């Protein structure tokens, strides 16, 4: 039977100085004072993690660059790196639709999409739907028909609804229900959501 191997020590020379140098970087981040923003904290952390690279995203017409690992999802890139918190994280598993955004006009669950895969594409989030003070017809219809209660699912519902109409899948209430079935609403505002989509369809041409 071979002798058990001893794991390599964290600080090979055993000195307190070496240990403090190794631990200091991460401790410094963990104990950073609260006035350091989340974005600054992530940027500082990214400098210490291998595999971090610059990811360029075109979001709502503007090109934005972030420094992140390739495993970062589009949802986290939007929310944590770009402060676009309209897209919501409901399940983080592709089951609720709260994170829906448009990529080149197609709806995607941004929690299941790697940010790095969307480079060079047009990303549209709920923040990019209105034209200045003028709401998108879908937003206006949701307001008119009370298509929400708590509102947590609403950004995802609206982005999905815009694509649903553009895909030609809003011909009837039944069709809307079918093609919006990936967007869950815990408040069960479904009848109002369906009514809003059918009305917005007439405005969207
Ligand atoms: S958060 Fe993406 S599908 Fe639920
Ligand atoms: S309005 Fe509350 S989850 Fe849909």
C-alpha cells in the first residue's frame, strides 16, 4: 500500500509573511468598505482570476465593454457589470422567463446564455424599449390592462411579448397563451397579459 501523500502547503516557506501576502488579496476584497461599488469589486476581483477577458456587448444600441470570465451569463453581465437591472433573475435555470431579453430580435433566456456568445449581436433589454418618454406599445398596453401585480415577471413578459408579436404568434388568445408559456407569473396576471398583447399587436403593425 502506498504511503498517503501530504498536500502542498499554502505557504511553502511556512512564513507568516508569505501567508499574509497570499491571503491578503482576497481578504482585502472580502473586507472592502461598503463605499466600493459592486462593479468596482467585480473589476478588482477579475484582475485576480485567470481567464478574464474583455467582452464587448452592444446593448440597447450602445457598445459596452466588461472584463469578465467566459462563464459569466448575459443576465449577470447586464445586471452586475452594466447596472441594467430591469431583466430579473427568477430561477436562474431557464424555467421562469423573468430574464428574457432579445438578441438579434429573438427572445432568449439570458440566464442560460453566456455573455461572450452575444458579442457582435444586438441585445435589447427592457431599458431599451421605450423611445425617451414614449413607451413602447407593449409597455403601454400592459399598463392599460393591468398586466402585472408585483411586477417581478413583467420585464421578461414584455420582452417576450414583443417577440411573440413580431414572430407572428399572437393571432388569438390561445396562440398567445401557447407562445407565452415560457414566461411564468406567480401573481397569475395571465388574462390581463394576454389582453395587453392582443391590443399591442394592433398598434405594432
Ligand atoms: S431567471 Fe432565466 S428563466 Fe428564470
Ligand atoms: S406580476 Fe407578480 S409574478 Fe407576475
